[in-house]
C-alpha cells in the first residue's frame, strides 16, 4: 500500500523477475529467488509465480479458453495442481470461453487474466493494482471473486494497491511504502488506525477493521445483519 511513486510496482516486478535489483535478496517460502551477493537470479519463467497486471494483457487473437490454457504451458505436467473447470467455476467465466477479449467488459477481462495466472499453478500470485483501470461498478463486480480466490485457493497473494477500501477488504497484513522505503508493516487492523501513514489526500478515509459474521439478510429493507463482539451491525445488503 502507498501513494503513486512509492515503489509498489517496482518491488512487485522485482519479485516477479521482471526487474533485476542492484542489491538485495528475495526469498519466497524458503526458496531464494534473488541474492545479489551470491550472484543468484532465478529467471522469471522458472519462479512459478503468477502475475496479474493493471491491464489484463490478454492475447487478442485467442479465445478466452485459449488464453486460459496458455497459462498451463510453462508448468511441468507433474507440478500442475490447478484444474481448468475449478478455476472457471471459481471466477464465473464459463459463459465467456468462446469469446475473444474484444467482446469482454473490463471486469470480465480481469477475471480471465486472473484465471490464466492461476492455471500456471503458481506458488505465489502477484496482483499489481488489478482494479485500477475499472470503474466503481466493475470493481464491485470483481472484488468478490478476488475474495474467493484468497479464501478458497490458499495461494499466497502479494496485492498492490493505493486504495484504502481494497486494503481493508482484502488484506490480512499490510506493508506501507513511502518514497521507496517501508514506512510500516503489520496486521491490517493495526495499520488502518495509523492515519499518519496515509497519503495526505486519503487521511479522511482512515477507519477500523471489524471481524464480523453474516447473521442474515433483510430483503424488505435491503440490509444485511452482521454479528460482532460489539453486537449486531446492520449494513447495506451484501450479495
């Protein structure tokens, strides 16, 4: 998390292997990807990392189904764990398989891009502001799918964002970047209370993160009832 120019995309590109750092060490799940002192730099196609960019970057001449299958080609058969049908169902893109990218909405393109990354059976998923180019309606459409991705696949995700609402909804832990350095890191609930860490234009958006459970829905009044340690909380209807 951090303002534009703070180094978020540079950092995620280093993890992906798209940028070679001048000095440093990158390790993921005990596997050293970069160690400049030791002269180690694992090529990007051997890192087993999936990446979703701001723009979907789908192949325009391929159908959705072909774009999805492309993600599998670079993964050895014995190491493939992602099932095409399961990924299609997870992202709700079954009706799109025969279409070309030009016939998709922005939200649909991003869901396909996420599916392509998943079908590479990655050990780590990188998402570089995947909602930045979408309007509010499309963001609302795709956020539930990213939540399902987080909760159901159990793949570690490094999610880059400058949106407080996205961070509060999706993140378990937050690293705040400022001018190329780590300003703070910790659980989302703790970081969200630190208004001093937010960009000046966003300091009015600080808040708290509450752990709640959905108790029920009130369709008559269009509300959802949440249960928390503080009691019941009613919010606008959650789909």
